[in-house]
C-alpha cells in the first residue's frame, strides 16, 4: 500500500480534506478494514506516538472508536473526561488542553459543546488536532465513515440520492455529511419541519422538503438524525408523537423504499421518535456497520495525520524546541486484498 501523501496537520472540518482528501481516507479505510478482520487486528504504524482524547461532552461511540483506532495502530492513548477534572476547580479550556498536550501527545481528539473549540485548540497547541464534534458546527470523521458505509453498501457515493431527515438545524453531523456528500457528487435533500432547518439553508445548495413520504421512493439513502434537545433552546415541535408521525421512519415507511435503499443513523438513536423501534434490526439499516466502519476510518485519519510522511513534515515545520522528534512509522498495513475497490 502506498504511504499517505503529506497533508494538513489537523482535521477540523470536511473542507480541510476536499474531494481528493476524502477519497484518500476512503481508500486507506479499505486497508484498515482488512486489518480489522485479522486474528490480531493491530499494526505498528503509530508505535511511539500518543493520542489523547479530550472529551468535554458525553460520547459513547466516537470516543471508544478513536481510542480503539489508536490502539490498533499501536499508539499510546491518554483519556481526559471533563467530569472529575480540574475544570471543576475553575481551570480554563486553554490551561486544561495545554496541560494534556504537555504530557507529550502527538494528537488531541477533542469534543466540546461550543462550535470553534477544535479550531481554537489547533492555534493553542503544538500537536495535531482532530475535531470529534464541536457544538452544532462539524463532526468530520462521522461524515467520512458515513460516506465509507454508503460506498461499501451501494458501490459508490457519486450520483446517490441521499435524504437527510430530522433535526438539521442543531446537527453537526448534518453539516459535515452534506459537505462530504457534495464533494463526492451525491444529490442531497434535507427533510425537516421549517423549525428544524438551519436559518441559512439556502446557502447549503441542496433540495429541501417537508414531506418525507414524497422523498422516500426515490432515495438511495435515508439518513436519520436525532432531535438534539440539548442544543434546542425553544419549543420547536408540537410533540414527539407528531414529529414521529410526519418525519419518523417507521417500518411501514421502510416498505416504500427501493429494495437497494439503506437507512443510516449516527447514533445515539431515540427509537420510536426519528426511527421506528424495529427498523434498526432490518436488513436495510446500517447502524452497527457505521460503528464498525468508524474504527477503520479513524485509523485512516490518524495514520494520515501522524503516519511517517505527515509526521516528518510536521516535525520540520514546528517551531524548534516545541515538538517532539517525529518517529517514522515502522510499518504500514499490508496491501488490501486483491479486488478491493479503489476510487
Ligand atoms: C454527535 O455527536 O453529534 C452524534 O454523533 C450525533 C448525535 O449526538 O445525535
């Protein structure tokens, strides 16, 4: 397998990658997905490197996924949780993150309830920064694993009709996903009540509908979003029951989808609200595949940022005395199996 081309030091938004960067991550994802099928799913690619997860907001899958990915690349991991930390003693975000970085980490994976925190950390810290979700702004690795999942189920992303349904206004997942889908030439329709559309939706350059039943028969992908009640500051819906009736993907609605169509959700799901209680177990649903693919894709992202080519470049450009000497990765994963798809 070819080594990753030297790229940017951070992954803050999908725009940092562009079409070629996204395609490169998807290709690397194929190699790491193969690693994950081995009896010992581990390669020494990031041996000697340290990845810190800095989560100021709750997470199950994203955090475990990054930590699993780092360990499978043989990196050391450091974990910070806001609960039980010196934040409760009044320590600032800057001091906390600089303290973690000073442990000698090569990469910080950060989640925070405020938009822009990942970008701020990239200015304060000397190591790589990956945005694992900042407020309602972006969640780029989620979009990458979702594109990977579409590609592995449907063959390609290009030209696919994707309906993104639910609370788009408060969703960082939607922002990153739409950007990635557009970069890969998919056709996106947002489906939501007017109160759950972002104010500047016109600038998104996508189709918009408030009628899920009209959109379903043509969709290749139905992507459901949770109501982000922790980020809603007003009563935006008459009731959850009414939301489910108009926008929830029930089993009856699944029956109206094309045979090849897939149903996606980033999790956590609220069964009976945006998704019918029995839908996640149906064949069309990709929810657990998305989680599994997330590990391979996050391995690809970490490898691209910290693998040998990227590391050498970052070390050369860092101010002297501020960065640990980059250790070239000892090895990269074996070539993907013959026949593995290349974009
Ligand atoms: C997120 O962190 O944004 C999740 O993956 C999606 C959600 O919370 O609904």
